[in-house]
C-alpha cells in the first residue's frame, strides 16, 4: 500500500499527494510521476540496452499504476481508470484537485472552525498542525511583492466567502468552481448586486399625474353627483 488514507477529493488531496511522493521517493521511482515514458541515458543507448530498459521501466510503471489505483477511493475510480500510467493518473489528480481557490477555502474554513470540543489534546493539535502545513503550502513566504499582494487578495476573498450564510451557497460554489477567480472588488460588487432589493418601483411621471387629475376634474364637472340627481345638494366640487 502506498497510503492508508485513500484519495477522496480535494479535502485530502494534499495529504494523499504527500504520501504518494514520499513513498515513490523511498522506492526510488519518483521519475514515474514526472515522466510519461522511460528516459534512457546515453550510455544505455550506446550499449543497445535502451529497448530492454524501456521494457523494464514500463513493467514497473504498470505495477505502480495499479498501486496508485488502490490508493484512490472506489467512487472516484471511473475518473482514473482510463489512465494506465503513473504520470497520467498523477496529472489527472492534480488537475482535478489543485484548484488553489477551492483548496484555500477548505483550509481557511477549517482554520476558522478549529475547536477542541470532545477530542483529546493530541488529536486537536494534530488537526492544527495539518492546517498549518496546508496553509504554508498555499501561502508560502516570498519576497515577490506582487505575489504577496495576490496572496493577500486571495486570503480576503476566501474569508469573505467563508463568512457568507447558506443563502449564498450558489454564489460561493460558482466562484470556487470557476477557473477565473475574481478580485475582491469584483466579489464585493457581485454580492452587493445580489443583496440589493428588486428594483421594480413604479416611478410616476408628473405629466401622467397631471393628465389623470385633469381627467378626474372634467368627469366631476360633467356628471352631477348622486345628491344632485336626487334633487338636493350641489354639484360635486372638482
């Protein structure tokens, strides 16, 4: 077994990927995660051993691919079964579960909801440590000022999304699943538009109001009131 915790999605992708990388490094086969075919050195080519080396590499790769499949939850297997090399399986998982904004949201959500509750101290501190490591991966220290600004924008974007009520689940899901991440200002603008009451108020026109008033006045002058028709009273006043 590569890892005892199978891949179930973005929620544990980082832990799964770390376990896979460490295991492959320990077995000396990490090149199977980065190369789709065997890379033969010049010495092997000169000796004519390249064909044999490629065949052996492909044999090992097939065995490793089978192990990778076993490290993935059975519900996800239809997504990965078409890929029969380690490289393709590894890349497929990376593409599916390395949406930075979605991972960032998951980390921030867990960070802001860390509570010891009924768990023992070791379990609680372990949860804190995992969140710290994932946060460091996504918000690594850098001297690039532009990168720092982008990270800060992402942080406040995610904090805003995490604080929304369930009424805005659809908006949050759309943003987290989108390939294009909005800026904080764009998010604010969108949320304000959604929070604004429907603008269906009827704005009356002064011209229309004047016409209606004149029409009512003419009708009252032209037709006597009920009291006048009965023989008593005065004509209705406009």
